[in-house]
C-alpha cells in the first residue's frame, strides 16, 4: 500500500467516524500524492470522497465542484458508468 492509499483510507475512516475536518485534510493530502503519481483513477475516487465529505460538512458548493471534477476525470478515463 502506498502512502497516498493509506492517507485515503484514513480519510475515509475519519469521515465515517464523523471527523470531517480530519477526513478532508487526509483526503487532500492523498489527492496531492495521487496527482503527483499521475494516478488519475485514484484521483477521481479521492475527489469524490472529498465531495462527499464536503456535503457532510454542509459545503454544497465545494461538494458540487469536487464531484463534477471527479465525474469529468472518470469520463476521461473511459468509465462508462460515470
């Protein structure tokens, strides 16, 4: 498991435990690493996780931006379900 994956998993866990500010910080760090690695698939997933975290925080405008970015990236990767 890479550091980026570990941060992502920790961020998702923090979100499920209700610590949304910690989740957001962990997921943002994870996203930066995935982008540095050029891992577009995991970047798309992490953007979606950040979007859901923003929704749980009541920041719907930020959530929409993050989810739209995730969707666009998934479509660029050929995800037909996106």
